[in-house]
């Protein structure tokens, strides 16, 4: 499956208020899901000394899927393509790598 296919399929499962004119809802969902991943990692560090089990990976993968769903729907709400977003991100990172600027901070490095 490519990013475009995923985005179309994910969009078919979107049910929330003012669908098609509401980027706020999926942005808030994205924040919640990323928080769930952080919480799982925190507990792995606290309770398991940072050792990630197979079951932990299964649970984290599910949460990452939820993050991807919300990212996809934010993009759809804003008329953006996940495929284009992914391509542009890789280009940006390759450019930073070529200029030895992967480390550091700031959006425009």
C-alpha cells in the first residue's frame, strides 16, 4: 500500500463533526494519540528498565497506526497529500544531510 491509498482508505473511516471542514478535530486526536505512545514508553522505562517486549511493540504499533490515521486526516482536511508530505520531508532531510545540518535546532537549517 502506498501513502495515497492509505489516505483514501483512512478517509473512508473518518467520522467526526463537520467532516471536510474541521482540521481541529484530527489535530486534537493526533495530540492524544502521540501522548498515548509517550505514556507507553514512559512505563517501559519506569517498569521494565527500558526493555521493549514483543507485546510492547504490538501495542506501540497500534498507537502509531492511530497517529498515522490522524496525520492522514489532518492532511485531508487541509487538502494535502500524504505522498507529497512524505516526499518533501525526505527531500528536506536529504538536503540537511548533504549540508551536514541534520543535528541542531530550527526549522530552516
